[in-house]
């Protein structure tokens, strides 16, 4: 059915096409509005703007539904692995045996960084945040692959595998450097996630003992972060990709967007908040009171979401995994009890109920990462590793769309009107 919306402007009626998604989501297509009427739409912070049509991820924020390529996140969390899910997200279907073997082989073949990359790590001060190193190094790595310099072109399959594999190597190298410890190279005998733990924690003469529960928990964290449709960092990747910048440049920009505490940086902020509550001996009530008071400048980190007005399905899975992994590793982290208390109090508090604020993916993930011995500065880096398939899949949608145009929002200018140049000598 060809539905149309009617818009009345200055006494004239215009017809605007309505676009309906697979799950019945409706949008008014305003792309021709300015040409026809002279008006643009204004939606600051994109609270109600669909920036693209995408086949990758579906979210129903009211019902708490998340699906990658049509498969519910709960099923993938229970049955799949990060690497298999990465293939699904990028290529649109679950891999068969042959595809899976090839994908794993490509990840392994491309896991080592160019040896000259090691010199780049030397230049950062020990206090450098690993997210700064990560985005800089992703860009630096692109210089070693001249084919990337031709924008969208090149062998996408290899570029994608190389980036997924190398982002993990870069992340581990940054961590080792920040501790002043020697770099540990990846080993072909380990799978993707175990290899990361090996590069983080092994010594040159002594391999770190990789506990299966720890590797599984980290793999689950990667998988749950693998895509989340048009969030701040993914929109950034699409924005950069739309200029036909290369895959590495686009994803390095995604890392920068993810860094902020309102987005991926929230996992670090949550643990810092819980530590502060613990140190102050607060039972959480003082912090909740402050989070409700705008003047305090505080927020309950790990709570609230632009799209979810219901419990974030990823948070539900992570909360269960958090209990399981802490039990399995026999860790009693006081921050977990504080987090649960905060959650229970917030979910009964009128302020949070009215605003439909629930725990998001970041609320419990940091407690798992702490249990694995991952330092707090690395939490958002872990998020970046997980999100890489989503960024790559979104980049691919743009690169493969012959109708793709450069992303270029408009604005309403509200500055001063035209006035003349005043020479410096005549200025007050
Ligand atoms: N604590 C206290 N109040 C909150 C919180 C919070 N965590 N989140 C939202 N609110 C309040 C806002 O102050 C606002 O109140 P008002 O209506 O009285 O002005 C109302 O709830 C609506 O919130 P907005 O800020 O308008 O929601 P928006 O969609 O712009 O922001 C965001 C979403 C950034 C996630 C916000 O909820 C937040 O800052 N949360 C804490 C940071 C965080 O956990 N970020 C991670 C998000 S998940 C991710 O990116 C992976």
C-alpha cells in the first residue's frame, strides 16, 4: 500500500511518502521537503530522525527487543560466539562450515601488526588513555595498507577481517605499553577471545592460564556489543564513510565517538561511580538523590537510553552472566552488591519510573571486566573491539549502495545578522 502523509504549510498541502520497515516501523520521508517547500525539518540531537534504511539490526525500545539480522540477541548470546556473530552482522547470514573456516583463517592470518607499528606505541606517554591510542593506531595501521588509500575500493573481505583482528592486537599492545611491560604476540592456537586474554596477561616466559569461564564471559561481552543500529558511534562511522573515506579512517572516528561517558565511556564511569559510593560508605541512597537533582551534575551512570524505554535486553543477559562468572571465579566483589541495590532502588523510584530509565548494557559489564582483571581504562576499548563488526557492516552498507550520497545535515542559523568588518584600530 502506497501511504502518504499530508503536510499543510502556508495554505498549501503537500504529500510526503511514508516508508514502512520490516517490523512495521513507520517514517515520513522528508528528503524532498526543502526542494518542494523551502522548509527543512529540525530535530536537534536526532531524537526522531531516521538517517538511513538498514538491514543489520532491529531494536524495539518500547518492548526491549534487539535482533542482529533477525536473530534475537538472547539466542545469539546462548548459542553463538563473537566471531560467528561478527560474520552474521557483516555478511547478513550465519556462516556455513566453509565460510566460518575461511573467516577464522583470515582473522588469524591478519592478527599481527606491521612490525614498524611498534615504534608508534613508543611515542605515547604512560598516562595516555587507551582509547586515544586505539583510534590513533587504527588510523596509523591504515598507512601500512596502501590499497586503503583508494577510499571504498579494495578487497573488503580482507580489510574487514584485518581490522577485527588487529583492533584486538592494538588494544592489547596499548595495555602492555601503558604498564611498561613487553608486548606479547598473538598465538595461532588460541581462538579470538582467548588470544586477547593471552596478549593482555601472559608473560614472555609464562603463558597466562586462560580460564574457560573468563574467556566465555569476555566473548559474551564482545557479542552483546557487536551492533546497536544508529547509535552515536555508528552514525559517526556512517557519516565519515559517506565521504568515501576508507574503512580504517571511518572506524577510527567511531572509536572517538564511543569514548564519551554518555556513550561507550559509560562502562568506565559506572565502575568509578560504584567505587566512589563504596569508598564513601553510601548505601546508594545519597547518590540516587544526587542523580535526581540536575544541579548536582550527577547521573546514575549505566541507566537510561535514547531508544530503550524498557529494560535493555543486553543488560538482562549481562546481569545473569555477571552472577555466573563471579561465582565460577569465586570472586566476591562488593561493587556487585552496590550495583544491585542501586538498580532495585532506582526501579522503585518515581523519578526513574516516570522517565522510563532502566539499566543499560554498561551497568553490569564493568563488574565482569573487573573480575577478569581488566583495568577500568580498558573497558571502553573492550566495547570498541566488540562494536567493530557493527561499524564494519554499516560501512559496507554505505560502500555498496550505489545511491549513497555524502551525509550532510542542514541547520537553522540563529547567529547575528549581516554586519560589516570593523578594522582592529576602530574596535572598542
Ligand atoms: N540519571 C539521572 N537522570 C537521567 C539519566 C540518568 N542516568 N538518564 C536520563 N536522565 C533524565 C534526564 O535528565 C532527563 O530528565 P528531564 O526529562 O527531567 O530533563 C530524562 O531522564 C530524559 O533523559 P535525556 O538525557 O533527555 O535522554 P537522552 O536520550 O538524551 O540520553 C543517555 C540518553 C545519554 C543514555 C542518558 O540516559 C544518560 O546520560 N545516561 C547515563 C550515561 C549512560 O549510561 N550512557 C550509556 C548509554 S548506552 C550506550 O551508549 C552504550
